[in-house]
């Protein structure tokens, strides 16, 4: 056995060598290997940067390529959208109601956590920003397969500014980084707690240095399902916004009938006895206009958000999300 010659190099010998002739192994995929002699990381499909050889074997060492992509995107939520400014209102921030830890990976949302661990947080100091870059809320972002847009390959939680910029939790201004996702073409899906999600119409190229802005507030087409008749986004003040009113997160905005969002608002308020009441200072899915209050009747109530989106004259209409799953 000639194992000792390899362990002296601080690298792993995959095969025990029974002869003195040189050995060579080609990996079919990148990864990490460990053993009693040490460990090494390896990649494939890249130029060899150095060779390590010894009487017992040979290793061709490639460049360890960083695997990440970044996303620059813009999106507006219709719930807090303010026609007067063209920005979203930031009542959740100004009332100190946005949780410092992302809400999506836990109840009641429990959204998929892929490629990176969840639980992103942001610094309390970011709440002092009160300009167009002030924080509105957390978003949930999915990177999906170019060959099958139903296949989610990575998820990440990020922050939304008043002017629609989708930014990293790390500093509240930078593009969103996805670790362990190689550069390539992907569908990009953006979702929010009580709004219908939106996705690019086609795959887009994302890389570590990608600087193309995906502006969902102006791009003329987004992903559509042939089974859904409503438009995938709402139009307000010449901008596209996401439909608000999905308080129960079942991918549609519904005023009447089974699993409607209107009843959820009333239940959240405490039931029919509280129909004219107000639940204040909350961070809840039933708060459809995101003003920090749950109201069923009277000024700025959340029920009206649902009714206006399905149509005051067509309360049985259902507005559905086009993005699959
Ligand atoms: Ca901004
Ligand atoms: Ca719903
Ligand atoms: Ca509200």
C-alpha cells in the first residue's frame, strides 16, 4: 500500500494504491472530499491551475469558482401604493412593526427554504431611513429553472424600499445575493405575504456581476398562465403593481365564497361583534393596505382592498396568481 505518499501532501487519496505507478482520478462533479489524510475542494470544467503529483498519484487542481448570483429588481405592492407620490407608504416601518427577522420561513407562511438557511435579519438602524429608500416590508424571492418554471431552485428573503427597489437584508441598499447558485438563465419570481406574486415572462441571465434591473413596475410582459383570465398585475398611475388582498396566502384574491379573504379580515378583527372595530399596531397578513391596522369597515379599511381588486360591481370575481405554485 502506498497511501502514505498522498497523505504527506495534505490531500486525500481516493484510492489505495497497490502499485508504484501513477494514479489519476477525474471527478464527474465538483464538491468537497475529506479523509484521514486531509481534505480538498474541487471543481470541474475549468482550467487546471496546478498539478500535484507524487509517486503514488496525481491531482489536477482547478480554480475554486465562487458560485453566486445577484438580483437587481423593482416591484410595487398595490396595498400600500400611494398614487400621490408613486411610492409605497411605509406605515409598518414608521410604526416600528416590520420584524427584524424575515417572516416567510415560519408560520403562518412557512415558505420553502432552499440553498441557503433562512432567518435573515436586518439592522434596527435601517428603520431610521425615511426617504424613498425607507423600508416597506420583507419580500420572498424564488429563482426557478429555465427549463421548468415550476421548479424552484433557490429561495431568499429580501427587503423592499418605498420606491420599489428590492434590496439585501444585509444593508438595505445592495442587490440581493444568492449563494450557491451558478450563473445562468432563470425565471425570477417575487412574492409578498398578502399580495399575488409575479414572475418574469422568460428566463433571464443572472451572474455575480449582473447589473440588469428587472423592473416589474414597468416591464410590459410577465409570466402568464393560460388558465387565468385576470391580468397578472394591477395598473395604478401608469405603473404595474402586485394585486393586494390575498390575506390567507392561497394565491387568489377572493371576496365571496369558500376560503375568501374578506372573512379572514373580520375573523382577524375578532369576529362579527367587532365589525366596526380597529386592531392597531399589528404586523399581520389581514392588514391588506399595510397601514399597521386591521379594519373591516370605515376609513382605510382592508375589506375595501379586496372588493376594489375583484371589482365593486363583480364581487364574486376571483383574481388569481399566474406564477405556478
Ligand atoms: Ca430606492
Ligand atoms: Ca386568498
Ligand atoms: Ca389595514
